[in-house]
C-alpha cells in the first residue's frame, strides 16, 4: 500500500465527550435539554435573544472546568510528527483541540470563544458574558452574537475544506453522528476522489456504510492507537 501523504480529519462532539462536554444527540445530551429550533437557528435568536445568549454564555463558562483528553492530545502529536499534509476540521465549538496542543484547527461551526458582529460582520475574541450586550470592539454597535454556525447558515471555509477532501489520500471521521450536513457528506466527497476512509466512533454513525473501515470504542483509546499506527509507533 502506498504511503499516506495527505490526511483530512473531521471531529465531532464525541471526541470531547470524555472531557465532560455533552454531545448533542445522546440520551441526556444538549438537544434533549433544549429545542434545537430555539437555541441553534437564526430564527430562534431573533425570537428570544436572551435565551440564546444565556445558553452560549453557560456553554462558554463550562469550558473553564474541562480539560483535553488523550484523543485531543494524540491529534496534536500527529500534527507535530506527521511528515505529510494534515487538515484538522472540527465541528466542535469548544477549544479542547487547541488546549490539547493542536496549532492549526479549522472550526467549521465557529467557536464559543468568538463573537460575530451582526452589523460589521467582524469576528472578535470573546471571553466574558454576552447577555450584557457589550459593543462590538470594531464598530461599537451592540450587535454581537455567538460566532457559531446555526442551522440554515453556511459553515466556515467550505472552499478550503472541499479542496482538501479532493486531494487527500486518507479521510478520518472521529466522534460524530453523521447527522448534520454538509459535514456528514465529507466521507462521500473524499471517497469519490479516491481517498481511503476510516471512522472512529463509539457506535456506527448514520453514514457508517460509506466508510472503508469503522473502529468502535471510546475516542480516548481509539485515537491514540490510530495515531501511533500512522506514525509507526
Ligand atoms: C463518541 C464518544 C466517545 C460519544 N468516543 N465517540 C435535509 C437533508 C440534508 C441536509 C439538510 C436537510 N435539512 C436541512 C439540512 C441542512 C442542515 C442539516 O444538516 N440538517 C440535518 C439535521 C438534516 N445543515 C445546515 O443547516 C448547515 N448549513 C448548511 O447546510 O448550509 C448550506 C450549505 C449547502 C451546501 C454546502 C454547504 C452548506 C449548518 C449546520 C450547523 C450545525 N450547527 C450545530 C450547532 C453549532 C453550535 C453549537 O454548538 O451550539 O453544530 S448543530 C450540532 O450538530 C453542532 C455539531 O457540530 C453538529 C454535529 O453533531 P456531532 O458533533 O456529530 O454530535 P452528535 O451528538 O450528533 O454525535 C456525537 C457522536 O459521538 C455520536 O455518534 C456518539 O456515538 C459519539 N460518541 N461519545 C467516540 N467517548
């Protein structure tokens, strides 16, 4: 088999589950406690901005008490030691990849620690609470919203992502249910372009049959083992 030169990795909520961050679709997960239409759509935000700002303020505060786990750390090791090209795409809005040591992370669904100004469209770092309606640091309008991608909105950097999917020789999906597009379609894009495809997940995802190989188990065990395999030990 030819050596792997270019890897695209997609991560989802499952990689952060063992750090103590709720996934979305599990029993007791985020979507069981909140209506998706209320907290993850532009229409929900227009209807009740305080509810949405509180929801994201609470999620941002929760980041302070969690730590990256061995799966995040293993992907940081891969970034440091893999000689080929690597693109790490995450659907997660937490910062555990960065805190685990990854320097180059593409957050396609935005970031909890970022604010988006609805007036001037500037993205700015965000550490406090948004419920107090602070002004945008650039245009001063009180129109900041969470910098997260809600249903019906376009995820970030899709051009760069599709380009990488077309040219990678290995696509790896980690800890995602495959329920949300366009991310759920990446496996098909990569496979159609000739890449080998691997899924690492606790249970088979919705698109499991699209992958050449599926390994089932907790990310904290599967990801370090796979990284060691790629790096030869
Ligand atoms: C473990 C584990 C452990 C647990 N170890 N594993 C009909 C058909 C097709 C598409 C659509 C449709 N109707 C509407 C759409 C489009 C829509 C969509 O996909 N809807 C579906 C519900 C059908 N998508 C959109 O609107 C997107 N935009 C869009 O499509 O724009 C147009 C476009 C066109 C063409 C090209 C490009 C774009 C935007 C989607 C935005 C999603 N936003 C959210 C919220 C972000 C902010 C926030 O965090 O609050 O993103 S929703 C939520 O789901 C979040 C996640 O990133 C995303 C994916 O969830 P994820 O990560 O997979 O988590 P779970 O909980 O679902 O799964 C966890 C997995 O981990 C499970 O499998 C567990 O088993 C596993 N696991 N513990 C390993 N220890």
